[in-house]
C-alpha cells in the first residue's frame, strides 16, 4: 500500500501497539496490531488487524 495514511486514518482507538520488529524484503519492518472500532470491524469483517510497516518510510508492506 503506497498511501497507508488512507487506512491509518481509521485506526483511532487506543488499542494499537507495536508487537515486534522483523526483516521483510531486506528492510527493517515494525509489526503493529490492534482492534478495529465497531464501525471498521463491521465494514472490514474483522475485529483485529496486524500490519507490517517499513520502519524507515512508513509504507505498509503487509
């Protein structure tokens, strides 16, 4: 995802947290997880999420 801010805009609850750091595509990656609020949970059909974000650029990789 080249423009993760389009998705991050919806991640406004306080249950978001960094759960680790990994390597992906030879890049340093920060792993985040959290819970969607009720609206996003219904819209996406998921109550939780995990994201792998390029630590240097903020680009969402997975």
